[in-house]
């Protein structure tokens, strides 16, 4: 079915909702009064896309600035709209006054978004763009995703590799306005070492001490922004933190390891992946493997990573180490870790052939999302930040399933679950979004499990779902259905025939 036909059908369904005759909560309705309910088939809602207006940035040669071109994005269900925007950017502008910033044939592989950090993975079979052209493209991407996701730090990877600026380490980009040539000049001067040789080709005169001997040149101490990766408290995910680090000479790796050992700023939300006594036996070794790709060898006297958090294996700690290094060191494809002279080729049930790669840990980046449980001390809802796999935070159903999983130990003893006992993920078969409305379909067994609930319990259950979903950008209403059909009630106290709005008054705050 064509997209325009799908949208037309859903408009008809939406009209049915409006005409169904039931308000959000009808306190004036008499007990036992039947609510008129229209039937609604939501079986195909997962095929409906959502549309969003966004700005996509291209280069204007006349003004030498990046300029926005307005686009209507058609975003798949459960997808990050920034991915769609970057794909539009790679297609090029429609305005003849703007210039494409990406070479023909470059595509987006995927995008990671967590804690204000965006990793953009590009695929390209041609020759790498020149450093200045690569900078213009990456800055256009940074501007584009920032307009969608808010203030973020952006790192670009080409075929899985970070290339930096001219092959030198560089920090993540943030949104930039103004002259691109001026900005590029500043970036180049910041990250690319400048030659100290005289322009006439003569060797510079060596500096002398008082005794006339040559004074050795002191190593230069530099500062750079980078992304460090730490471990979530439950040991399931790695989480990024942007930090300014100081390093001397080319002691990049030693500095990164020390920063990871120092731990995150927010110790309640993240933990260090490394043991406090983790030390290198010798200097790191860089070797070329193929096509300009590099392997980094690290030698430790004993395992440097934490053995695990709760029931997690040491895999997550290695993931944080590898992500940190490959996100900083240009062209490093593989990290080979040696412990007591033996290369680590197996962690848990996972084998690494020829070292560890960033791609080995795809899916382990987490992101936080607010979900709402009950609060024992107030009989209200309490907001809890839940770490989830970063791709799932765009799924309304995944957030609802976090409610089904219940509170975690670190949430505190006052946080309690609201889902009726005995229900499973199969009893919430779909949560689909169209426009500003999420359609939550429940099973008949879910409805039966709500029988016997008190009015307060039903209200807390319903609004834990509503408030969790409406915390997502662009969603303001939640429509409940059972078996694809509208219903007037679950336990019998709240009218659910119409979409429900977010309930701020039921959320516990510092004042209640």
C-alpha cells in the first residue's frame, strides 16, 4: 500500500476516535453506563511512518557558510529521525545554490546516540575526501543532527574508522555557524602539528644551556576533547562522557587509560571499566595491517578490566576500553590486548580472531530514558532513569516493556511495580506511533489481569504507561486498544475510549 493511501486510511481511523463520544475522563458518567465504542483495526499501524520537519545542511560557496535546507523527513517506526536526516544530507541538496557536502556513493551505515554523543558510521568505497572536504561534510552532519537532537557532540567514522584531521587525533564536533574557511583554519591549527623549520630551509639553531651544550627539547603538553566510555551500574551497557584530557608528547594511550581509571564525573550513573591498579608493561605498539589500517598492541601484567558488574561479564569493560581508543586514535581498526604475554582472544563465550574491533561491541552502547513506577511513600508516580540499548530508546514499546520488567535494585526500595501480575511482553503486542499519538494494543489477558484493581491502582497503571510514552519527543497522546479494538475501560474506573494526555499532577516532585 502506498504511503499516501496509508495516511488517508489512518485519517479515517482518527476520525472514528473523534466521533466515538467519550472524553479523556468523564466523571459525570453514571455508574454502569455503557460507553459507545467504535472498532479500530491497528494491525497495520507498524507500517505507518511518521513525518517530521527538519533542517539539512549544505555548503553555500558564495557565503562560504553552511546553510539549512528544509526537508520533510519520513521516519520509520522506532527509528531515530537523525538517521533519516543524515541520509537526506548524503543525497545532496535540491537547491541549486547549495553544494553537496558528501562524495557520490557515500551512504550511512548506522548512527549511535547516547548521553549527548552521536557516532555517525559512513560507508564509502571511493578515495577518502581531502581533510578540508571531510571537515565540511562532518560539520554539516553535526549541524543537521544537532537541530534534531539538541546540543550534541558528533564523531564520524569511515568504514568503521576514525580518521581525525589529516590523520591526527581530533575532538568531536559541535554545531558551528559562520565562515567555514575560518573554522577549518582554526581546526587545522589546533590538531595538526605545525612545522618549526625556517622557510629558507636552514636548520634552526639549537638552544644552549649556560654551559654551551644543546638543551633537549621538552615534550609538549596538549589538550584535546575526546569521548571516554564507562560502564553502566548494572553492567549491561557502555556510556559516553566528553572530557578534555591533557597529554604529553604522544602519550595518547597512557593518558586515556589513566582517565578511564580515574572514573566518570557522575559516579552514580557510570563506573570505571578498569581496575585501579591497571598499568601497561611497556609502551603501546602501532603496526600497519592493511590498507592504511592500524593495529594497536597493549601489554598488561594482569587483566586490566573489571571482572564484571553484578551478573555481567568482563566483556562490557573491554568494550569501553576499545570504544575509547578507536574513537580517539585515527585508523586504528584492531586493539590487541596481551595479558601476561598472552593475547586475549576469548572473553566469556565470545572469540576475537586477530584482536578486538569496535564492531565486535555494536549494540552495547546504552542510553537513558525516563520511565514511571509507583512510589510507596506518596502513592504517586516517580520518574526513574532506565538504561536501555541506545537504538531502543526510540521505541515506545521498548519503554513500556521496561515498566513490565519492573524496578531495579538501584532504583531504591520506595519504587514499586504497577503492572498486573502474570502479564508478559506477549500481552503488549504493539505500541505504534502515528503523528503525536501512540496506540498501545493490549491483549485480552492483560485486561483480565486488571480486574479487581482499585481506582487508584488502575489510575497509576494507566498513567505510568501514558507518562512513560509521552516523555518521548513528539508524542502527546496515548490511545489504548485491546485486541486492536477500542475499549472503554480496563479495571472499570477510567474511560479509555479517547486518547489520554500526559498527567503532570500525578508525578512526584520535590514539593509533594
